[in-house]
C-alpha cells in the first residue's frame, strides 16, 4: 500500500510516540521509527499511533456517524467560517494546522480550504471519526491519539492548533505551537441548543463555570487575542435533531422512539458558541 498523500505531506511533523524519535518512515503499510516501533496505516488512510493503550475517552461509531451526517447538512457552517477566519489571520503561506479532537475533520477541512498552501493533521481517539477525517481534505492527514498523552508531534511546528468542542491539553498545545502560532478554541455558551437540552434531559447541561475553568487552564500558557460569538437560530428538522442528540455522549441511552414521542423535539434551536484565538505566552 502506498503512503496516503496527506500523510506524506505531514510525515515530518510526527515523532515516534514510544521513543520520541522524529524520523518515522513508511514501511509496508505502516510507519516505522529508526528503533523499529511500528504503527499501522489503516486502509481508510489514518495512522494508528495510539497502540497498546486504551483511550481515556472518545466517540463511538454511532456518535461519529451522527456527527458526520449532521455536519454535512451545513447547519454549523457559520461556526466553520468563524474558525477559518480566525485561523487565516496572520499565518504563513505554508502553514501547519493541527486539529486536536478533530472528529470527522469538518473544521480542519474548512481551514485548509481557506489556506491553499497549508497542510493539516487531525488527532482523535475515535477510529470511526478518523476514517472521515482522513478523507475530509486532500491536505489533511489523520492519526489516532489521546489528547491527554504527550502528542506524537515535534515541538514548535504548528502555526495553528484547533480545539473545537474537544478535550484540551494546554501544555501540549503550547509545546507544539510555534512562538508566533495561534490556538483556536471553540466551546458552547449556556444558550447553545438550550431549547433541545430543555426537552431532552439526557443531554449534558453546560456547566456555568466552564468559561472560568477554561481561562484558568489556559492562562499559564496563553493570552486571549480575540473572541467571536457565533449565535444564530437554526430550524431543526427531525432527522437532524435526532443526530444532534445522538452525537452527545450522555444521550447514548436515549432511544429514537423516546425522542419521537409527542412533541419532544423543538422545531427551532439556538446555536451559540464562542471562538477564541490565543497567542502563546
Ligand atoms: C464533540 S466532538 C468534536 C469533534 C470535532 N472537533 C467537531 O467539532 O466536529 C469531540 C471529539 O473529541 C474526541 N475525543 C474525546 N476524547 C478524546 C481524547 N481523550 N483524545 C482525543 N480525542 C478525544 C471524540 O472522539 C470526538 O471526536
Ligand atoms: Zn520509536
């Protein structure tokens, strides 16, 4: 099997997760370090760097599929536009973009679309999400990794790190970013999908202290440069509503039959997120 082109483009960013050597080379459908640690390249195009350990968290197949279907409706396109706008400011022409907890690669693809000379790498624990991420854009590579472990990525290589609705590792974000690079964090406000949350008790509520916790976690490493609020009403057709519920972890046990019951689902919801660009301290 030949090396997927996007992976070839990003190969020099990677280091061996086991011995930290930076030279991984392709070898019979795998990547191998000089010491011989070997990581399979899935036929779907992503490389499995997370071997021998269980991920601490991640989306299962049903959640990743629901996310894929939902995002393909374009309902979150305004969020993607905001992220691409923030990422596109003051980056070099040949930028490197790292998307942590990339999911299906929807936002990474948007950013790469805006930056014709850039290359991207998405990290996630969910193999079903990575299958989509590896196909999301011709310059987007994808690798399995757990955000809570030291990234299999060399230091000071990224111009942009994206973290969109995903778990965070501020110390690692800081290590992999160039000094001039930017971290972009997207998270929901308390109003996000409030109409749906109100009617589907199994959906996670948004912790009011979330903003404070985010600030405390990032403050040792980053200063906020600019924050954009993206807020709009979104008409909700039933199939999208079902997917939105299905892509949230705590809703795993809500059945479609339950959701379809009576008028449980609202026909309109508010999308409300904050997107902040940070610079390294
Ligand atoms: C809410 S989704 C967001 C995905 C994508 N950024 C988006 O907005 O479409 C959270 C993502 O984080 C991933 N994730 C959860 N825990 C993770 C971990 N410990 N390491 C890496 N990824 C993780 C999930 O598999 C999922 O794809
Ligand atoms: Zn090695």
